[in-house]
C-alpha cells in the first residue's frame, strides 16, 4: 500500500488495520525551477529582476520511544542521516540526499 501526501495533510494509521511488520517512510521532492525575468534586456540589468532560486533539503528521522513516550538512549535512539541504523538493525536510514534529484523517494527510513 502506498500513500501520497501533500503539505498539511495528516493521516492516522491504526495498528488494528495495518500490518506494521515492515514499513518504509519515504520523502520525494523536486526543486522548483528559478523564475526568469520578464523584463527584456533593452534597459540593461538595472531593471532586470534577479533570478529566484530555491534550495530544499528534506530530512527523514525516527525517534525510538519507550512506553512513557521518552527517548531512552540519546543519541542512539534517533535514526537519521548521522546515525543510519538502530542498535538492533530493525530501523535503517538510506542516507542523506541534499538535492532531491532522481526519481521516486529521495530519502527513506
């Protein structure tokens, strides 16, 4: 099953409805192309608006919580690009993608 979400959307996934023995959380993004100036170069660069550029880096992470909702072993129980695998190897991070380039998920846990 795949769920594609949009900004601001949330979902509730009940344990009773889904098999959570294997779950992949993935982020995929594409950087918006810079806007070009609409003013011709007839007046030179003085009237020309600068090109806009956008850099985005999304990051995935997992917090391993105990029954009290606390992280028992910092930093080992935070799985992210700087700590790629949980102690028991049940949770793995695929590594950091700084550009969003490529097809499909750019980062996964």
